[in-house]
C-alpha cells in the first residue's frame, strides 16, 4: 500500500476526520494563522532575508 493510500485511508477514518476537524479549527484562529504564515514563510525562504 502506498503512502498516499495510507493517508487517504486515515483521512476517511473516524480518527482522521477528528484530526482534520481539529486542524481546520486551529487554522481558522487568527493567532494560529499568523503563526502558520510565519512558519510557511520561513520554510519557503520568504522570512527576513536581506539582499
């Protein structure tokens, strides 16, 4: 079974649905969204690089 199949199977399970719901709630909180944006920018190299 491929990794994608495992992820899909988990997402369809009751536990997966709970995790997805929690992630959606976390992502919609303005404070958490700001944190997520900072991590995303750092990961993508859009942080405070000068040059």
